């Protein structure tokens, strides 16, 4: 596997980790509501942007990417 493909796979895996974490937390707290607000600043703002663009953000109620850089 070349480096480009490996990097892309790890990037997509990292994005999917957020929804899996929210699902796990909701299950452990016996919550049926699995939507969330997503806000971050700077490098985290880039993550918010990528997350919404690449996953569609179906579980996100509102996303704010502040000062992405």
C-alpha cells in the first residue's frame, strides 16, 4: 500500500472515530438521542470542516469551525 492510500485511510478512520465515540457514550448513558453540536478552534476547526465535508455531518446539529488554520 502506498503512503497516499494509507494516509487517506487513516484520515477517514479518524473522522469515523467521532461518531463511534458519541454512539458509545450515548449507549453507556442509555440515551436514544445520538446527535451532537461540534465546535472547535484553529486546528480543531479544520477537523470540524473536514468532518462535515467528508461525512456529511448527519449526526451534527450545528457545526462551527472557528478560525480554522
